[in-house]
C-alpha cells in the first residue's frame, strides 16, 4: 500500500511543473520575485514593451523622460528592451549607437518604477570578427571548449557579464533582466542560426553560456529566454533546439508582419498560431510565454493595433509583447524603421484605443512592488 502511495505521489510530482522558481537556483530575491510576478500577471493581461524606448524615437534622441509611446499615450511601456551588440568589443556604444553608460541609467530608471527589462545581444562573430549577421561555417565549433576561438568567446562573455553585473538598484541590489541571447536561431542569418549550428551545437552553446554566466561569473540576476523565429509548426518543432528546462525561464518567439505585402490576416493567423503552441508548451513546462519581438515596420495600416495585433493576441496567456525599435531614418542604409507610432503617425489614434484595452498593461498599470516584491 505504502509503495503504491509513493509511486502515485512521485508520478504526480513528476507531472507537476515547478511553479514560481527561475531556472537559476541562486537567482537573487528580486529576480525570483520578477519570475513569480510574471506568472501572476499573465492571468491579468499582457505587458507592452518597446526596444530602446527611452533612448530615442523617430526624429529625436536622448531627451530625458521621453518615449514615443509616452508621446502618444501619456504613459511609458511596461517592458524595456535593450541591446548589447558591440559590448563584446569593449565599445562605449552599442551597434545602434546607444551609449552603454546611458543604457545603464535608463535601465535603472525603469526598474525604479517597476518596468521590466529585457536584453538581446547581436554579438559580433567571435571567429571572423565580422558582425552577428555572418553565418560563417565552423563558427560554433571554433568557440566550443578546445576550439581555437574559445578564448575570444570567453572574453566576449566576460564583457556581457560585466555589464549585467553593473546594473544596480538604489540599495545596490542587482537589477533583474530577461536575457534573450542567440535569438531567432531557427533562421540562418546569425552566426548562431541554423545555417551554422545543428540542434546539439545550438543547445551546447546556450547551455555553456548559461553555465559560464552562472557559475564562473556568478551572474544571478537573469531570467533566460529561449527565442525562436516563427518557422515552427508544432510543440515538437518549437522545442527542436530547446536547451533544457534547467536553463530556460521564458519561451518566446519573434514574428513580424513582412514588409513585402504580407496581409494583415496572414500576420494575425501566424502570430495566433505560434502563440497557441508556445502558450501550451509554457503551461506544460511551468514556464512563461512571451512574444520576443514583433511589429509591422512603419505601421502602414491605420487600425493595425485593434484590428490585427490585438485580435492575434486576444485570449492568450503570455507575459509581454515587445515592439522593435523606432530608429526612424537610418542614414547609412537609407531605410526608415519604426514599429510603434509617434505623435501624428497614422496609427497613433488606434494605438490609444489599444492602450485602453483592459488586457494591455503599460507602466501606469504596474509599480515596483507588483514586479519586484
Ligand atoms: C535590426 C535592425 C537594425 C539593428 C538590429 C540590432 O532589426 O533594427 O537596424 O541594428 O536590429 O538592434
């Protein structure tokens, strides 16, 4: 009888995913709290985020307290995305010209008001020294332990760790960050993508990175995001390159409405389909789902927010959706890039309706205690 009881209890225990604990068992108190609070908030609605929100917008740069979302709604986003590309070279500014010194301040400002911070890293190719968009064959082999560029990769990781460990709150506590390394790996454009890494190499790269940050550098203010593109069609294909429950906290994917005339309904369907899969995997694993990056460049459809985006996200349980950066005119490429409206942009009025939807959470819906306590 006793044995049967033990077997049943063990079987039940094995099925119940761990709740309320990040993958890093030594995560700081605020990081554990962030994780628990994200789990709670998922039931209330989804947070709206914006990349580089506080640094610049369309036709402005580095104006204290400004953000394009705030210009349009009177409120800040709830999630703030930042990017570390070029920190690995010891540069003072990132690949999009944001000074790391300013980034640190913006992160601390947002943290104080209960904003959530997420960080991506388009790091240069450690083997060739070219950009992240250099899928040179052999890159991942060369940076593995024993590879001839391993030491270069370690130096890169050290720079990343230094920055993450420099993010401090008012009492000197480390600021929690949702770290989203090696993203969009199911495409072939980055050196960590599927053109240069097979599934095992990708998993190995992710696991090595987490292990190095945690154990060698004692970075314990991170929640880790696994972040695919939108190529997957099932839970199995979503998880093909999944590095393991012990190194992942958030399950995410990137999904854009194509600039090449993709219809609103096509975007709506693919986003809803992807979210349905990721949400189910997150529930089953006791992890948190989120949309890592999305948007429709230059938001050409006046009612995109309420007629395309919001219906795609409606009814799903996930923590946040992050819109990519409002770069404005990129002179070098002669391209215009922005994903949220600025004052006067054609979808601004509709964004205000989106802002007022009960399920969308912006900064005024949150405060420090709700996120970090
Ligand atoms: C891309 C574009 C680039 C940028 C890169 C990294 O999607 O926005 O202009 O350099 O992200 O932030």
